[in-house]
C-alpha cells in the first residue's frame, strides 16, 4: 500500500467540499505545510488554536483539517511571540500541515449546514442563499456488452447517473463498434492489423460538472479497452442548486419559545438568545451555521418563520423584528458538529479508496465564551 500524502487527503476533502463552492476571497486551502508531506494521522477541528496544536503534537498528527482558517487575513509579519506566531512555529517544528475548508464546507451537500439540519431532525427543502446551479453534462461511453454492469457501477460510484433519489440512471442502446489495432498496441479484443467488429453498448448518463473528470477517470479504470471511447455534451438545463444555509419544516407548528428551548437542548448550549414573540407559532425553519446576520431578508423570502444562526447583532435583531422573522442564536460554536461529521465522512472515503490513514476529531473546546 502506497504511503499517503497531504495531497491525497486533500483530494478527499475537496471531493466532499469542492473549492469552487467557496465565497470569493475566503482563504481556504493549504495554510501551513507541504502537499507532499507523508500522512498517517489526521485531526479534524473547528478552530486552529494553540491548545488544538498542542493536542495534535501529543497525538502525533501530520495534518489538521480545520473549518475556520488559521490565517484569515494576510500576515504582515510572523512574530514568534504573538499568538499566531507561536502556533505557526509549533506547526512547522512538528511538521504539521494545516488545511482549511470554510464556506465550501458550509455550502457542500452533507456539509456543516446539512449536519446542523440532521441534528435538528429536519429534512432539507432547499437553500437559503443560492450561489450557483451546477452545469450538467451528458456522458456517453461505448463499452463491450460484457462490461456493461462494471461500467454502470463505476459511474454510479463516482456520482454520475444520480437523479433525485435514484442512482445508476442510464440509457442504453445496442450496436457494434469497429477498430483495427495498430503496431505497438495491446488490444483487449482483436489482433494487430486486423479489423475487429464487436457488440457494444452506448451508455448515456448525466453528470454534474464537479464530478465529470472523476467519472471519466473511474469509468476508464473499469473499462477493458486500452482506449475508452466516450463523448461529452453540455446540457442546457440547470443542475442542482447550491447555496448557503438550509430550509426545512417542523412536523407540527410550535411556539418560538418552545422551539428555542428544543434548540438549546439539541445543541447542548448553556444559554441562547432569541428574537421575536415567544408565543408566535413557527413551522418553517432556516439554518445558517456561523454568522448569518446578512441573510435575514433571504430567509424571510424563503418563507422562514425563524432563522437559527450565530453572532446575531443588535441592529440585525431589530431588523428581523421589523420583517416578522424570528431568530434563535445558539452561538457560532455549534459548528463544532463538523468535527465528528467530517471525520466520519473522510474516514469512509479513505477506507473506500484503500488509503492507510486514520482520522480523529479534536477534543479541545474552542468556545471562547463563558456563561453565568
């Protein structure tokens, strides 16, 4: 089994949270370290603080995958006596690389906001803030009929051919292919300089742009021919909507105060704040992990009765009251749910890819606030 590198692990992260999903200017990606560094143990954390780095050193961690970037603003200098300087110094001395997946992990399917929705027991019914609709492509692969199931399974494993809650979606038509192997080839079927005619299948499936290259690569690995024949066509239909936050519905309407108490218990926070009439009935819920202050109007336009988000500002609370939107603020730190969630996702992907690497979640508490 080949030694795993930082680049290998990052490919797993970016498969789940592609970089193109991130907001412009968000400092995601490699922050400290080396893409080619060998990795055997990875820690997933919400924040990269000194106590987290000390934990990583004790646990013999090679790579830290964080949600909040360590370096959020450009550094003008690295003072080794400053907080950031001490952290960077320890990381370099102990050969620990740091990688950040921030708003791309917020927006990604199965990312932070979906994790929060799952914790609340809510089924996502769309996004709060639409950021893009992914381009869809028709991928057509020509395969000998003997390998039909292998190719279809490979495509499905790569994420192609998924429509709604259905997988392995393809259209297939029979035909025959011809080819003449030239000198220097090693054909799976046929002989050099002889025209070959083979019963083949034209298999068509639909693929989002972010999965196109990977789908072709995996299908090629499953294909028996030296040269896989395939076509790619752009489709003039919108793919899945991507965006920040999620919308869902409670099974039955309850009062804002009752729901606030449920949120407090679900996220196990000592205190929370809420905005709005305590007796107002709420049913449609918007969730935005982190700081979602600027998106109250989008949440209201989506029909939300209440928005759950952190760091609610005084004037934003007044504005929410003015538009009739309830708000529940359990704090920014509830995003720590991503530590276990992302750790489990990455371990599953690593096992599937046969990568010998262990993922753990940080046990350090990085909540900066104390409560009376």
